[in-house]
C-alpha cells in the first residue's frame, strides 16, 4: 500500500499550491489529525510535532481540558461582540490579570493585533500621561525583531523579506541592536514612550540576550519614564520553564503582550496586560475588535490560564528543557555549531557546509519529526510542553541521524 500512486499527499499539496497565495513555503506534509505531541498525515504517517504551531500548541494537540471547554461553550454561545458583556468575560479577564500580576487586560485575537494594541496604548499613554507633544511619540524596538505582519509592525522590521515592497512605512520607531544597553540608553529621547522587545527573539533564531540586559532595560525605562513592553507572544505561557520568559531576567515589564498559546491551539486569543495607569488610558470607541474576547475565546483562554496556574507546565518545560538542551549540546561538533534557548525551546545552528535549515527540516520530516527552519542553517525546536523524555530522545536521535547522513 506504499505505492506513491496511492498516497493522498501529492494531490493535496498540488491543490493547495494551485489555489492559495504563496505566502508560506510549507514542508510537504498534509496533516489530518493530532493528539498530544503527535500528528498524523492524510496517508496515516505519524510525526512528532516539534514546532507546536510556533508555540501556539504549548498544551499539545487537542488537550482534553481545552477541548472540553470549547465543546461546552460551543453548545451555549460563541459570539456576542463587545457591545454586550457575556458570562465568560469577567472570569477570563480576572484570572488572566492575576496570572500576569496586572490590574487590567484587553483581549484581542491574533498576536499582531495585540502588538498593535500595545503600540496604541503606549502612544496614548505618552501623550496623555507623559506629556509628549502630539504626533512625536517614539517607540524603541530591537534589530532582528519579529512582532507580526501588519503594515505598522513591518515598518520597524529589519528583515527585508518581511518589509520590502510594503511601504510607505509607519513612522515613530527607532531600531537599536538587541542586547546592547548602551545603544538603548543613547536612543532614548524625551519623546520615547516605550521599549518594545521580545525577551527571547524567536524568529531571529531563538536568540537569548546577554544576562543582565533586561535588568538594564528596566532601569533605563524607569529612569526616563518609558514603558517597558514585553512581547511574550511566543516566549510566554510556559515555553521557557516560567510563565513569562522575562522572569528569567528578574524584572517585571509594564505591559505583557500575549497570544499564541493563550488560545490553547483551538482559537486565536491574544491580549495585553498592564496596570490601570497604563491600560486605563483607553476610552470607549478608541480601540476594539468584533471577535476580541468572544465567549468561545474566553472559555478556552480561561482554561489555558487555569492550566498555567497549576505551574505544572512551567515545571515540565524547565525539567525537560534541561534534558533537551543537554542532548542538543552533545551534538555540537557533530554537525551542530551552536544551540541556544531556554526550557523546551531551542535554536540549533547546523553547520552550513552540511545542510541548510530547510534541508535539515525536510530530512527530519522524512524521519517523522516536524521542525521549522529560520534564516539560513538554523532550525527551531519547540515541542508541546506535554512531550515526554522518550519523545525528546527520539526527536534528537532523528536529528543526529540526519546530520550523520549528511556527512556521507
Ligand atoms: C514574538 C511574536 N510577536 C508577534 C507575533 C505575531 O503573532 P500572530 O502571527 O498571531 O499575528 C509572533 C508570531 O510568530 C511572534 O512570534
């Protein structure tokens, strides 16, 4: 039954290629089902999912508690708009605010919308609270950033692929090198309203800044009355072994930007969380979203917050992450040049003389492990936090085999 003629995958890939814009370059895998850390393709082949929807699937595919919450809500009500309050809203917002240690949250849908929300709130705070002259607000961001795909967000991307041909660009952003506090200090002006950064840069290759960098960012923000905004969309909600990656730096930002795993891999749910003196600047009519904070999103997101409140997933990520990193570090000198990351999140630089990241991911997929390349010869590993030690061993064994094969 393994005759290529009998497989559904090639036809499905050809149809997708024919009818969709080519804004992605997916691996040639057509997934039909998923459970926990595993997915099954249309031809019955199983794969360990070591991308986990770019960390949107921190709790694995179809986590029973999340699916039950979604099913129960589907049988009650799914959408009201924010013109009315629904009975899932208050509890979701309260528990998420408590998880973040902040007074208020503002729910949206996608990560990019939450980043846009953070930008708008920072600007308004700058004008109304800090006293920046109208239209002069500046937000400092880091080179190598990835915060989403809207026209404003790509305006401050340093990746030509993400940015070129999409101008004219939104002004008001200043780019500094990531991890260099002297450069940040020099870039702050009286008009700076916020510093917006990822605690670990995911898309850039899981880059961890030098120890002490974010403590310095916090100190500079305090000194100059600037909001520190942490984009934890990919790094947050258990991925690095803590609820928020910024906790590793021992500092608390003024605003968290959350997404991805907040929707449990079921629905898009994002949010910003901040204290009343910041998020309270918004008044009715100034910002919103038809689907933001809808009943289904709140039911699933509420269950996500309950799962995180137990601390179980953060602990799994911390413990299993040590194992993952130990196994990956042992590959340095055997086809791997460097390994970065925290918890169950790793950027692995493959020797470019052996393989591109894309080739490595194609070979891994052929061996039943799904991962994603980024920039050249780097691959990103981010298994669901429900992954087991044996599954980690299996995936790293496959990577070792891919690297060994490439030597021949
Ligand atoms: C750090 C970070 N911010 C923002 C986003 C954008 O999120 P979304 O794709 O849901 O708009 C992403 C997505 O990868 C991200 O990694």
